[in-house]
């Protein structure tokens, strides 16, 4: 399976949207094996779980795009490789086995969890751009993995970054 998306960031019904590769939302799930995902454009994420689950086995993800600054309560969005996001109370989870995540652009995080969970085993993560963190855990997230390599390039492009633990749980990051 090969997925390619291009396009700019915008709004639909007042909500910010972009050119995403694979999206599981509203308590759904997607399982991909031996696939490639290429997204291009502002805020174009490769794989995105919103209150849902993604299972990625030997999936190669590449994103290219500038950060989109939405303003107001929506903030800014980069061309993330993998994003797990809790929006309406259900933790999202992403499981990645093998494969690669390559991002290029400001704020183009490799793995990004917001009050959710990501497991990456045997995965290679490469980011390029200002503040293009390799692994970013926020708001009480858990990110774990073994045999995972993280390489970043750019001003303040941290390899692993955890900030803003939740009310009942701090962020937990364990990459071996």
C-alpha cells in the first residue's frame, strides 16, 4: 500500500485540518503493514490517531511541510510523522514495529503523543527542522520502545522531549 497526500492546512466547520496520510478517529482503528506514507504541506501528518488506535508494521512514513500557525485556541501544527492525540477523553494509542519516520520542516516532530500512548520497536526516527523533536511526550503521555534510533537536525530539535504531565500522571518516556 502506498499513500501520498499533498495540500495546505485549512479549516472545515471551524476545525483545523490538513493533508493527513492515515487517520483513525472517534474510537476507530487502522492496521497497516508493509506500507509507505508520504505527506506534503503545512501541518500534514503521516499517521494520526484521534481518540483511536493505529497499528503500523514495517510502515515507512515521510512528511514534508512548514508549521501552520492557526492562532486562537488551536495553536501551531507541524508536519508530524506519527501523532497520538486524546481530544474527547479517550486515550489514543499507536504501536509501531519496524519502519521509519522521516520529517522535514519546523515543528515536524517524529513521534508526538498528547495524553496518549506510543510504542515504537525497531523503528528509525529522523527529523530535520527547527524544533523538530524526534520524540515528544506531552500532557501525561507514555512513549516507549526498544531498538529504536532517534536522529534530529535543526535549532532546538531535541532527540527526546517530555513536558506538561497530566493531573494524575506525568509523562513517561523509555526508549532503549
